[in-house]
C-alpha cells in the first residue's frame, strides 16, 4: 500500500472519489439541502458586499443619482442587517446538514474499511505494517470527512464568489474591470508556482513526521523489550534525531512560507491598491460613482480571497483524492470470506489428514517450510509435534486453521478439504492456546466472553473453575471485572495461560491446538496449567506443539519433524527405543540420563 504524493487532481482520483459518493447516497436529502442553502447563502453574501457602496451613493446623493436602487441610507442599513441575519441562519443550517452527511457517511466508511481489513488473510498483515493500516482507517478517512464537512462546501462557495464577483464587476464597472484583468492574473500565476513548491515542502515534512510517529509506535508496542534492554536513552536519542530532522525541514518550510506571505502582501495587495488608485482617478473625472468604487474594491478583495482559497482548497481536495484511492484500495481488496454470511451451524468431528502438503510462506517464497508432510489424526486423539525450531511445527497448526493456501497437497477434516468449508464456521470449531497469550486490554470477563459472547455468568464461572483460574480471579477485589491491562500485562504468565484455556473451554472446539502453551512457565505454574489443559483436551482432537518432552509422554502419537518433513512417528516409548533417532537425541538434551530414566 504505497504512499503517493498527490498534488494533482487526476482522472483516476476523481473516479475513486465519485465511487465514494455511494456512502453519501443514504443521506442525499441532507446533502442536496445543504448545497441549495449554500448557493442561496453565497448569493446573499455577494448582495451584502454590494450594499456598502450603495450606502455611500445614497449618502452622497440623496436623490439616488448614481445609486442602483433609490433607497435611503437608513433603509439600506436595515436591508443589510436583515440579509446578514438570514445569512447567519442559513450558515448554521448548512453546517448542521453537512455534518450529518460527513459524520454518518464516514462512520459507514470506517465500518466497511475496518470490516474489510479484519477479514483479510494472514498474508495481508504480513505485507503491511500495523501503523500503516491504522493510518488508512484514521488519517485517510479523517481527510475524507474534512472534505465532505468543510472543504467541499468551501470550494463551492469560493467558486461561486469568484464567478459572481467577476460577472458583477464586468457588468457594473467594465473599464475598471479591464484594469484588474491586466494585473490580477499575473499575480495569481506566480502565487500558484509558489504554492506548488510549498506543497512539496509540506509533503516532505509530513513524511518525516510519519517516520517520527513510527518510532513512537514501535517503542510503545515493544515497551517491555525497551525496558528489558535498558534502551530508554537509545530510543530517546533516536526519536530526538528524527524530531531534529523534522525541525530542520519545518524551518525551511517556514522560510518559504514567509517569502510567500511577503509576496502576497507586496504584489497581491499592491495590485489591489493600484486598481484603487486608478479608480480614484475615474471618480475624480466623474466617470465613476464613489459608492461604485467602494463596491469594486470590496468585490475585488473577495475575488482575490476566493482565488487564494481555491488554491489551498485544490491542494486539500487533491490530498483527499489520494486518501480516497488508498481507502478504495482496501474496500476493493478481496477478503477471506464474507463476515456477514456465516451461520455458525457447522460442527465437525475432528478427523484430520495432511496429504503430501508442501508450503512456503508468501513473504518467503524461496524457503520451503513443509515438504511432503503426510499425517493422519483420528477424532479424539492427542498427538504431539516435536522438532527443532524452524522444522515446521507451528506452520502445520497455521495451515490447519487455513491461514494460508497450500502450494501442493490437501488438508482434509472429516474427509472434506478444508477450503470447501465456510471459513468462519470452520474456524469456530478450532480452539488455540498459544505460547504467548495475547489478552485484550479490558476486563477478565470480556476476555473470556471472546470465546463465547453469549455465555452466562454461570458458564463463565464454570469455565474458570475447569481452567484452574477461578481461585485467583475470585481473589481480586473486582473479580471478573478486573482490568487486565494492555496485552494482559497485569496478569502473570500462568494466569494469562489459564484465562486463555478458560476462553477455549467456553468456545468448546472440536479441534484443539496447544502451541508450546507451557514452555515459558516455571515448574509450579506449568503443573497448574497442565492440569487445566488436561481438562480442556478431554474428548477433543488435540495437537500439541511442545519443546518440553515431559508434557507429551502420554499422548497417543508423536510426530517428529526435521526440515519440513516428518521423519519419525510413534508413541514416546516407541520413539525412545530408536537408536540415533531425533526424538531420542532431543530427550537426551532435556533429561539427565544418570538421574532419570527417559523411558518412564
């Protein structure tokens, strides 16, 4: 999802933007009403700006000689305040209506973008950084919301101001309008050139700001690692260096902006003063009314402001079109499945077979992870996967969850290829207790309910008792309502594991995956957690990925993997008898043969 600098409005960008109007369609009554009010308000504003000139004409000529309308000065005053009050009311209504469109429409966009992101396959999240995806659903959608709530309305208003102002000046004061045509366009062209350079510097500053924010995000996500390595000063220096680069860019940006403002003051306002000077000569020789000169000056200032605003608004809209393309890229991406279509009625038995499975990760296609893996697991069996790190144990679990497509071979559950199941329904039949348990930052109850959102308090308590975690939960003052903190940081490793087991018990899966669930625990915690896992495994097809061979002595079968292949299989006692077998050598590394018989 490549970031692109969007300084121009392109056909592709406009096409993407128009496609996003489908989110406005449900609220089109608000949108069209706001546009009508906006146009009426623009006409009223132009009318108000013409009244001061008419008041001057009325003040200098009570009969109304050169005035457009024969109204007294007092009448003009009441007309001006009446129109102004009406314009204020319309402005309020316009703001409310556009807010309804933008808030409701962009809420729908956020919902759909999040739904599409959350339903992407695992490979998608390996390809993009979390911060980048988060930016799509926050910063990019925020840009779209700003366009629909403020920028679009302002762009239309300033465009109407420019068009109406030019028409009024050309109709009422053609000679002075010609003088303006000789000066203003040249100033506008120079301003646009200046503006393009400023946009480039602004983009450079935003890029550096993004890099700075990435440092913050990475350090906060890996806060425990920063603390463990005592690298606080290193990270502060890294962040400070990035900030200093941003400061240097920002100062350069400020210099250019300062030159631009000086240019605006000198040339743009100088042009206006030159036009006023020429108009004064026309008033002096009687070819123009003083009131009309004042009106001309006011309309000229409004036209100049509209031109300057349109340049800035153009840049904002161009940036929003870039954001639209990035959001549309997500909305057009292909999800794993339709999250609205699953019915949750599937219940599998748990017979598993891998048939000549070959696999490479999409991000590492040059490295073969599994090469011709074939295995059979009957429903209700407990099997273990053993091998050195990188041998493919965890990959087998991920493939069974259908996180990735196979390069070759087939995986069947109950005799049916897993890619023929409804993916959501299929995964609801699989429970997993990982080595590193990740809990959500809410309460213990909320984390347990993730296994079964409809579970009652009695079911939660029963699951907690089976998982050997009710004792420590009930010891907390808030009980089930105890906040576990970010990623479960307020709980110990053993406590988190038992909460994860209780969550899996509530899910009541047919197939259970235990991915080194006790490898990071001390002996005492391991014993408690192992007891909870034994309860969890009862009557379920269980696949245990283990480094500690002491935890898998009693399983029905052990598969030993080496370099992506199954090289040995059998029970603990069968494998321990194989001379020079990989499993026996692993056992020798873990057990002291002089003090413990590895066959028992």
